[in-house]
C-alpha cells in the first residue's frame, strides 16, 4: 500500500502569492477564501482520512455502465464530498470524465488552479461581482434569472473586447420542475428565453433540472419524479420552439440514475448526461436499487489510534456530563478524534468503532477533540492500536466494516453530511 501526498498548502486560488488567506484577487477585487486543510506532511496526530482513489475510479466506471449512452459528470461540490476535490478531480479526469460540477465558483477556481482542464459547471449561481473570474477560468455557469443573463452578456462583451476575441459564453439553463429551490419556473421560461435571444454572446449549451424525491422509496418518490419529468419535458419542448438545440440535457443525481435502471419512466431520465455525486464515493442512496452488477466500493476510511488507556473501577464515569458509568471493571481507550473533526456528537453512547477488526462502543459524550471507547472486551487493545470510525478494518479478531450509511442511521443524519462533515483538521491521505 503506497501513499501519495497531496499538498493543500501549495494549492492556490487566484494568482496571488501563497500564504495570504483570505485573499484579494487583483483583477476583480473579489475576496476569495482559500480553504485550508491540514496537510499530510504537517500532521502529527494519528487521526486521518484515507482516500482510496482506485475505488473511486472503479465507482466511476460502474456509473458509466449504469449511464449507458449518457455521459457521467462528476459532482465534486463541498471538496468532493469531503475527499479533497483536486485529487479526486485529477483521478477522474485521467479516467475520462468530461465534465465536473461544483456548487461554488470558489470550488471551480480551486480545480482550475489544480490543473483540471475538463468542463466545470458551476451550479450554485452566485457569481455577483465575479464574472471576470468565471470567464478567465473558462467555467460554465448555471443560469436561471434574466439578471444573470444580462450581467453575464455584458461581462462577456467586456472580456472579449479586452482579449480581442469573439467567443460566446456557454451556459446551462436550470429549470425548476418541482424542487422549488433554484431554476426558472415554467411561467418565467418564455421571458428568459426571449431575453437570451437578444444576446448573441450567450449560448445555451445545456438544460438541466434536479429531482426532489429520487431517493424517496416507493410510490411517492416515483410520482414526484413523474411530475417533474413531465414539467421538464414541456420546458424542453418550449426551448426547442424558440430554436434552441442545447447539446446537453441533464437531470439525474445518483438516486435517479439507479432508479431509472429499475423502474420504467416515460422517458429515459438519463438524457445526455447524469450527475452523480454520492455514488462516486461508494454510497448507494437507496440500497435496494442496487443490483450486484453495480457494486460500488467505499472510498474513504477514517482512522486514528489509541493515545491513552485506563482501567476504571465499577461506578466511575467517562466524559463531559458523566453520561456513562462503568458497571464493571472497565478498560477505556482515549482516541484523538472529536466532533470538531467531524465525528457526529450524536454518536455519544451510540456509535461504534473497529479495533483489531472488532466492534467496540463509543462511551460517554464525544468531546471536541477526543472520544472514549470501551475496550474491556478487546483484551489485546494497546496504546497506538488503530481505531477505525468509518470504513473497513482487518485485524487479529476478524474483519468488519462501518459504512457512512450505518453512521448516518445511528446518528440520525444522512450519508452526505457524514462525509462532508469530516473537518479540515483531518488530513486526507491518498492511496
Ligand atoms: C448535489 C447535486 C447532485 C449530486 O447528488 P447526489 O445525490 O450526491 O448524487 C446533482 N445535481 C445537483 C444540482 C446537485 O446539487
């Protein structure tokens, strides 16, 4: 097993010298906060996340199979669901991904500065005062307001003039078909299409929507998807009537993609491209959608080590609030991983970890930087033994796995926030 080190300290946003954060970009006076993450070479504490890039590549190819004729675009928002976006993006680019989608302009710029060449779709829609950054970094904005179009058109005109080129900007138009969050509603569609017509330097390259209930099992999920597909279809027809022929129509997240393999929808909701996020990282949004043909592999392992061991006589307590009391002579291990590292505090007295390949309970309240494990039944437990919070472990006592889904269930969360909560204090090691 070899480790590849990715230095987050040399990862720059914008053209300013490194070391200043937040930064002021010279060109456009936009403040861009550079995310700072503990880097492997600086890490002293044994707590770390190991990202398995081979598993990531495997998942990408599985998704390609599931997508059929449609392209698989990788959704790498929130630092690639906590895995570290630059390294994940590089791996997927080598595996042939055509487009990466992120939520923030800042996330897109981080990827460009990391050398990512493929198309980058910025889905969040916050570009105010940063149009120049958007154009300079060859990013594709998602638009859904007339104001966006107008301001973008002006920025493109200015930019092209300064560069002495004529290059239209390709945008993706987002349709709100039932998510009720971002997107043009069907009522506003005519006016935004009229508006776009008047700007020759804005090209609609893509049309997209987003499902609200693709991961809601059963009939209510399907019904909602039907409704949204129906509205999307009529939006697409209208867009065609205006003479637009967008190259890409896209809608499906991970759950919708897998669902489309099992359930018959009136149209193929994979369209020209699918936008999976969580599935790239080995999490199946609804496990009963999966056939063995599409086995995903977990990509992240969160581990630490025992830094202290103590024997407690019966009746003694552990942690803030003394929420756990020993009922027998107990052996308690202290682990340097707490809620500030992203270990959900709701796992206090609920969660489990792996030691020597066997489960041991988290006891007492999880603190900011530490937690305690009852290792009374694991007599082999010693100082510096590995403790796994998420992922697999093989040891003297067996083999076991703790998945993001399992943690989510215990902590009353969803796998998405389990992964994206792993904080920047935890260095990512790439394997
Ligand atoms: C996050 C996101 C996705 C990916 O969703 P997953 O459920 O993680 O696959 C796709 N499209 C949009 C617009 C998103 O915001």
